[in-house]
């Protein structure tokens, strides 16, 4: 029996996985988006690991609530995060990347292998699943932790110029938890770079109605209208840049129809700022 909304077969039972169906769905949707883009030979992102993992899990992709527009946006988000990670690795002398809420992402394999030390962090059951596909090594480590609860920050090594990545993660936290995370990381690793994607408050308020979010059962999401609000957190957090998906270089890889749609959306502030990427210096 294939995976339907998080029911894992072939490799292991859901009981052994201990990952609730809604949580598994949040893992499978971005994974499926990247795998489908790779299979069709699309130019936005190429992720053979996503294809491999999805195939080995035996996922029934047709059962996932993944619309074309959502899939496209997830691939664009991953591609932008890859580009920004590459920029950091080129600039830093002794880089270290820490990916928060990594899910089943293979960014270390795509961007970091042979270039940096890398740490992926997620809940224990997710890390257990990851270890079926990604072995720990001298350069790559996985940490089981809850971002909002566990003292995982104390487990991070002091050395290295750090990039913290949070892709599709912070919107699931409570507002105070997001602020506490920024401030704790700044206190321990001042000067580090933090890259994340965020919703505005209107999107955060209504996103639970979206077909890809309904099955998660989550009713409340975090959003931020002015990215500069983070500058009032901690001790001088600096907003370095803000990217909107309607105006990014990756859009040149889209079909003509999609390029036109995104270009039109760029003139509608409410749409343009609904979902964006923040680059901050802690």
C-alpha cells in the first residue's frame, strides 16, 4: 500500500515511523514538488534525492493536495534558498550551515557537500527517517530537537561563520517562539546570517484554508507584515535584504505564462508581500 497522507509502507510501518499523518504530509508536499520538477526535466531545481526518497517511500503522489501553483512556489523557494546558500559559501572563510526544520530536504547534498560543515535539525522522528537516506559524517550531522523547546543551540559548535536556514518552518511557530529563536541565536552566535521565508499577517490568518494546509490541522500560523520589525528584537539584529517571489532571478526559468502571472502579481502589493524571504544578520 502506498503512502496516503503520511501512511508509510514498503520501507516501514507508520507505527515504526511514529510520525503523525499531518506532519508526514508537510514533509511529503515539498519533497514531491521538487521530485516532480526533477522528473519532468524542469529548470527551476534539480533534486535527484527527492526522486529517490519519494520512490523508496512508495508515496502515492496523486493523494497529496499539491496544486500546480503551490508546487511551483515551493520549487522557486528551494531554488532561491540554494542560491543564497551558495552565495554564503562563496563569501565565508570558514562556513558552517545549520538548517532548522530540515524535513526531507537534501540541500547539503545539492549545495554543501565538500564545501562546508553542515548540521540539519528537526524532530526526532523526522531525523530517524532522514537517517535512512542521509548518513552522518565528519562534515554532516543531524540533531534531533524541537526548535521551540530543546536546548539544541548549546549543542552547536562555536567555530565557523554560521548561516541559519529556515525554509517553510517559522510560520508554524508561535510569535514569541520566533522572537525567542532569533534572540537566542544572536546571543550565542552574533554576526551570523539568518535566512527564512515568512508570511504576512493576512496570509498567516487565512492560510489554514489552503488545500495543502487543511490536513495539517494547524489553525494558527505566524506572520510578519514589516520585515524590519525583527530589527527591534535582540541587540541590533539587522535586516540585510528582503526578496519577494514576484521579482527574483529564478523567475526567468518559468514558462511564459507563469512569468506573466508573476509579473502581474508584482504590481499587487497584497499579493507581492504575502510570502517573502528575509535575510538578516544576527
